[in-house]
């Protein structure tokens, strides 16, 4: 058939090499790289039988920017702003993973106040990341309005952080031995005001979205990820906590001063999209709790260790430093050969591991459910490709 | 004298009526696009259209002109004849059926005994248009959207008809004018109080038939990018868009006529009462659209087959029993 030959030669390497099953009545659908629900340039090759997915295979690499290689030709300080570009929704966690690794490598002391500022800003950033995910996820499910409500709240966080950091999206705030600028009374009062507002808003979110009949039906029992699957693919963050395992880097390997705060690790045993959704909603509440405790206990003093090296030249060694990002465990494995720039920097991105389990979970679901599962994994595409 | 000049009055009335109806559909389309966007803006805490004209009132006109100026474009591999036929099939019944709707005591193009059947039959043609459009564009997303639309429309036709039947048994006529004037001027005399269950089922079915949220699966943009009209642009897209809004208006007109007393109101019955009722229903549809998420496809069909149809049948049987007593 002429048509068959034409179709076989169309498409690129991935669609030609896509292994379909033996069945003949299926259709190969290219979801992405430009698709409203992949939120970036993720591409998923689907073999579908009607609306049911027979096989799903993510294709990556459309926004690969060689961050790890860039680190090898930059000094340790110069690379810091790049970390904010990896995950643009929770850049402070990525910044912290890099700076924390350098500090561990060189054994730099961080002043008390700087640690508190790091915790406050990082948790604010986590809330803003979860808010954006919330809006975008519900947009995927077909409701447009909550997106704007989420941005309404996120805007306040952006304003608060902009005054201190100077940027609104790709923050680069942490320095080796502290933070770039000190916070002032206005920051403290604005943050407190935001925390109070957010608690009320969470009630509204629950009434408007979480308790909605249609919404619950779209989430409950959808995309069940057993804990064994999470372990197999190395999934972390809300994905594994929604599968019944209280794994949080802030608790399991405490860094900075997280062991001083009283907060819960939300865990849900339902393993479905609703579990992951509720974990993130509870995390917003827990982050508010951490911020309020940190603001209460905020000590006076310097915010940057003056003795910290401006142009570090660490001894040959290798360290691993992990922090809890909005999407899971953010890790930086830094190897130094004694020079001004790293010999190798390996970035562990949580979205990459979380996406890996998609093709197993999506099998046999409807397209609409696959979109729901994809959204519940909270993927940030630049972070997958790095 | 009358025999000397043969003048086909009936035809003349229909032509004038059609012209009026076209103007009505066009104006309604413009107004509804504006209202939809402005209300969306209000619900989402933003301004909505603001730049073109005072309070953005000319925004739909600007949009329409933009769509008129677009290149007429047939995608590669599409079947051109069917591809261009589809939007026309979609818009034609949407205009024609307005001739049977009684807007006011003396404002109806043709008063026919089968008005209700005519409207329900003609609006069913829209399925064919969406199916052809999705099939002919040679696009996988469009094909999926068309498949969804057929299953959805065919399924929801059944409870739609079943919920109208009790009213037909009550009134004993398919004539929309008689149905409207059979109800009194005051709200407690309307059929919505006689048949509340039928009203609810009918309203939900109208939402599903017109592909409005939360039943907008054929064009579910987060799953199928734009569904059956993925490849359409320019005026072809505009016709689909206008047809969708017209079907919304038709649905609201039917509900207002059958359940809400039509053109009758407590004071000064007339077309304004009819329009007010229609627009209240349209506003409710817009409100629902900007509030609820989308259903999944199997849930949509489950609601229809497992809930709507049995309830409608029970409602019909109860009505019959009460009438025969």
C-alpha cells in the first residue's frame, strides 16, 4: 500500500523505531512535544486502542542544555545562577543543593541567621511551586478558574521574594557561606501576612476544588503507583509519599536546621493521583508551619560568612548533598580535582525518576487518565533534561 | 384582484424570517462571545476584554474580522470537499431551527404543529458535521474528538427526548406556541414546577448536546488539543464556533419555551420575557463552564446510561400514571 509506505517513512527516529505491539487495530499518537498538557517540550509516543493506551513511551531531550557540562567549565561561584534555570519552579532548592555541596566540600560554616533565611525563602518557594502545580493540574482536568486563583497567591510570594532577591522566577539567592542579602522587618511582616492569608485560601481551595464531585472522580483510584514501583524507579517527593512511604530528605537526612522545626511529613496510603494531590496540599500547610516557626525564632547576626571563599579552590574530594525540592530529592554530586572548577557535577533531578514510571503506570488507562497521571507527577521538563 | 397577482406570502414570510433569524444568530454570537469572556474575567478576578471599544465591547467584532482575514487553508492529506462541507452542515440547521421558536405572541416565523420535533431533528444533524470535520481533517486528535462527539451526542439524545415526552403528554401537542401559551404568566404555573426532574435532565442533556463544559469532551483541549476542529482555521473555525453558540441559544430557547413559560411573564408578557429567560439560562451555562472540571469519557456515558435514562423513564411512567388517573 502506498499509504502504508508513506506513513512508515514519515516521522522521526523515535516514531519510526517505536515498538508497537503485534495488534493491528491500534493507532500511534504523538503526544507532544507541543501539547497543552505536557507543560513544556515533553513528548510521549502512545499506541492507542480507541481511547485506551496500549503502550506509552516518553521521548526526552528537547530541552537538554548541558548544565552538568557547563559546570565543568565554570567556577563554583559562576555556576550558581545556572541552577535556577534547571527547575524554574523551585529554583532555590537547586541553588541550595549546589551551594550546599560546595560548602560541604570546603567545610564552610554558615551563620545561624543565614540558615533561617534559607529555610524561610526555600519554603516560600516550595509553596509557590505547589501553587503553580495546583493551578496547572486542574487546568489539565478542564477547569480554568483555579489557575488564576493559584496565581493570585503565587503573585504575593513572587512580590515578597522579588524585594529581597531581585528576580521573580529563576532565583539565585544563596551564596557560599550564607545568602546574598539580609531580610528586613517588611519581609517578616509581609511573610506573616501571607501565611495567614494562605491558611484561609487553603480552606477555599478545599471547598472549591478538592471536595468537588467531578474532580474527586477524576483523581480517586487513577494512576495507582505501588510503593514497589516507586522503589524500582527511584521516585521521590510527593509521588512516594502519596504511595505510603514517609520519605522526605528534610527528615531522613536533615540538612541545615530542619531538625529544629516541628512539622509533619504528609503521607497517604491510597497510592493514586488523589493521594499525591493531597500530599502536596498538606505540604503547603506544613511549609507555612515551618515558615512561622522560623520567623518566630529568627536570630540576629550576619547573613553571610565573611571568611567564606569568594573564588573557592576546594581540595580533591567528592561529596553528595541532597535537599528536598518541590518534586522530590534534589541532589548534587560534586567531584573536585583541586582546581577552580568542578571535575564533574552530577545533578540528580527528581522529575526524571518520577517520569520513568509513567510508561508502566499509563498502560491500559484512558488518555484522559494518562493526562491526569502526568499532571499528578508534577513534572518540570527542563529539570528532566537538565 | 387577488387572483391576478400571485404572491407567495408563505415563502416571503420564511425568507424575511430567515434573514431576521440570521441577524439574530449573528448578534447573539457576538454578544455571547463578549459575555462569555467578560464573565470568565469576572470569575477569574481579571478584567477580560478591555482594549477594543469602551469596556472591550467591540472585541468580538475584532475577533470576527481577524478570523475573516485568515488564509483559507486545507491541511495536507485532508479530503477538501468533506472538510469544507462540515462547518456549513454545522451552521445551517443552527440557523434554520430558529424559525420554529416562538419569541413572542406574534413573533414566530412559522407556527407549525411539529415545531418541537423539527428542532430536535434538525439539531441532531450537528453530529454529522462534527463527525465529517473530524474525519476529513486527517488528524488523529480530530478523529478522536469526532469519535467522542458521536458517542456523546447519540447517548444524550435519548434522555433528551425522554425528558420532553412528559410535557408532550401533559399538553398533548408538539406545537411550541401552544406549549408556551398553555402555561400561565406566573412562575408557579410553569412546567418547571410540574416536571422538575424532566427540567434537570433536559438542562444537563442540553449541556452535553452542545458540548459545553463539563461535557466538552469532543474539544477537550487538555487532552485532544482542540478536538474535532484542531485543523480548522479562519472562517471555517468561526462557523463551528458560531454554531456552538447558536446551539446554546437554541437549547436555552427550548428550555424557556417548554419549562419556563416562554414569552409569558407576570407583567407585560412579550418577547423581552423570553429573551430574559434565555439569557439567564445562558449565563448559568457560562457560570458552569468556568467552575467545573471536565468529566472523563466513561463517566460521561455512565451518567447517561445508568442515571439519566432510568430516571427519565421512571419520570415518564409516573407522569403517565398521574395523567391516566
